């Protein structure tokens, strides 16, 4: 969050369970929040104006959630600082062959590694699933 704030983000506590960041006085928001208890989950979402936040990424494991939030928030911070973007491929070509994509619904998917599902769900559109491709291109096994 420090990097985002140095890039001009306004950071707000939201409903006692997370943060909301904006660079444009509330037109667009990046949300990071979690639930508590034995089935705690972490969420990342985006919204505009006063829309209700909706999760674009859900995980009960903090690490994948942190990777996605850093990728999305960091990308916007770099843009605001007028730094060169870090190009994150959105195509499946060149991904490590151990990654797999599972379609859970029309707009929800998840990744597998060596056939084992990762503890996450992500909004994405099949059959291209660009967001899943972006996530695994920067994950621990990334591209070949």
C-alpha cells in the first residue's frame, strides 16, 4: 500500500475488513478485504463510483491473493507514476505446461498446478481466460 500511496492513491478503511484505493477521487476503486473465522477468505475486486464491491478474485490462501492484488494495484501505481509498464502476457502461449485452467461457470475459473486445483476462484471469460493467464505468468512457475 505504501507504493500505491506514493503514486497518489487515496487509501480508505472499508467496513472494518479491508481497504479501498482510488487515484481519481472515487471514480474507480481497487478493493482488498477478507472474512474472519475458521473459513476465512481473502478477496480482491474493482468497482466504479459508489457501486458495491464484488470479488474478482477469491482465495482462502493469502499468497495467491497477495500476488493478484500486487499485480493489479502495482500496475495502476506504475501508470500513475508514469513509469514503464510491466508487460504481463494475457495469452496462454508459453505458460509452463503444468498449469491448467478450469471453468467453474460462465465467468469464473480457477487454476490447477499438475492437475491439483489452487485454492482460488477468479472472474475471467472463457475460452480465452486472460486473467488466469496473467496470474500464472507471474506465479511461482510462470512461463517457460
